C-alpha cells in the first residue's frame, strides 16, 4: 500500500473530542509492551509517527492518525491507537479511566470498521485472552497479529502461532498474521486484510 500522507489529528478521551470527519477507522489494541507503536509506524512507513517509549503504558488517550493512501477503494482512513493493557506499573487510577474510555469507543463508534489485536509471538497472556473475548462481546472479530516474529527461529514460528490460535480460540493459522516491525514482514498481508474489511464496511454502509 502506498502511503501518501499521515497526520496526527489529536488525542481524545471522550466522544466529543473524536474527529468530526466520518472516515472509516481501524483501532489497534494490545499489551503495553507488545510493539504496537512500532507496528503502526511500520504500516505507515513513518519513523516516530506513533510514540515509541522505553516505558510501557505511556499511551493514555485515544490517538487518531489520518492516513491517505494511494488506493481509490480506501483513500482515507483513521488509525486509532488505544492505550495498552496489562501493565502493572501504570497507576490504578489511570487504568480505571482507560476501561470506560475504551469501552465507550469500541461499543459506540460507528466509523470503526475493524480492530487489530496484537499479541506477542513469544507468548499469549491471560490479558490477551480476556481482551479477545471482550472485543467479541462488542461485536468485533479482530484481526489478530503476532508481533516480533523476527525474534523467533523458523522452527519456533509455527508452534508459536499454533499456540496463540489455541489460547485465543481461533479456528486455524489463517486467523493469525505474523508480523515484524523490524523487517516489515507481514506488512503487505496486513494492509490487504485492512483493505478488504474497509471495502466490505463501505459496501454495507452504502446498503443501509
């Protein structure tokens, strides 16, 4: 996918702060140390667009990035970076604010056409399983991406992906995508998946 432009629109906590443009949106969720910012930067082919911090849990708002791509079927969309979950050192008061904020977005945002759930290729945790169930409760079937795949040997990759499928209750290896923000492995495949979902969402909206 050719990226024509990327702009950070701003950060939001409540619905009245969301962008007014009614463009399709894709949300990124995952543990605080799963490599979410690195993956977003890789997808956008931009260094440092999404913040990369040595301290997990820094993202505490919904961050919106307006993306213009060289594809007429998609053209414009928003990437929405959600706060990472499962990081114990984030204060309890902050974590308690995240829940309602994220829930309100996932359950009420009509422009949200897909959710990407990131899990670490080196192991799925209970937070990931709970989040998968939570997303499905709100009617979202996430695109599951196994990050940092470059850290595994070729021999370990298949067993890692199969283990993630089992833990998350996925049907087959076709339901999980291996990704490396370092080598950009999986970038084209993830863009294809996003494009397909976005096009399908637009067709459904046109039929309403």
